[in-house]
């Protein structure tokens, strides 16, 4: 039995097999090594016209400064404009793109935090409208009682059963904290008003 190199070992790995040895051992290995056998080879040769009418695509105008990863020298020629950055969540996203590489966990954790801040910015903005967000109906919690939700959770092999205990805390917890904060703020204002009067 010949020794084959195995990854993740402490010892020095064996030198890689030659192309001839791989061809002899693995049927069909290296069939595309010869450029004449490669289906895409004619298109890979330089000088063949592509049909494009440009050397570099015309750039989409930037109506506002767009976020760009520090790995890239410039924005792609075309980019999305549906959700311009704004508010605190926009500042967090700009900082994540300006400061950290996409290879860093901090970059992605900041973007996740910005998504949560953005959700709360929208919740707070909805309170200033005639139709504020309704956390009870919009989270779908009522379907737990009307659509056999509770019965479907027990005796089933559902992937979400292991974390369903924390879902009410994650979804309802911030609303409860916000409500308690509002009550505390109203009480504080009443105390101040009584102290002045």
C-alpha cells in the first residue's frame, strides 16, 4: 500500500505526484491540459473580438459616496442604488467598509449590528406615523395559535426546535425593554413636573 499525502498532519507532507503519475492512477485526470482539447480554448486566445463596444464599461454616476471594500481600488461600473445609507446604521456601515477588510470578522459583525440599528430606526420612525409597527401581528406570533403552530413544534424533527426557547427573547425582548424605557421616561417627566409645581 503506497502512502498518499494526507492534510492536517504534523509531519512534512510528501511531494505532490507528477502529472504522468496522476494520469496513470486517475482515469480522465488532466484531459484538459492540452489546449487543443479544451472546449474554451479558442475563446481564450488573445486578439479574438468579444463584440463589446468598449474597453472598460461606462461607469454609473455616483449620486452619493458609496461604500467600497478596501480590497478594491474603485467601485464596480454598475452598483445598486435602492437603499442609500442614512442615520446611525449608515454611519456604522461606512465605518465597517472604511476600516476593515472583508476578510475580518469585525467587518461583518459591524454590518450585522448596522442591520439591527437600521431595524430600530425604522421602528422608531414608524411611531411618528399614523400606523406604527405592531410587534404582535408583524412577528407572526398569532399564527402559533391559529395555524397549529404549537402542535407542529412537538414530536417533529424541525431544525428550529433547538433554539425556539430564545426566539421570544430575541424578538420580544427589545420591545419589552423599549416599553419599560418609555414608562421610565414618562415617570421621570412627571416627577420633574411635580417638582416644579
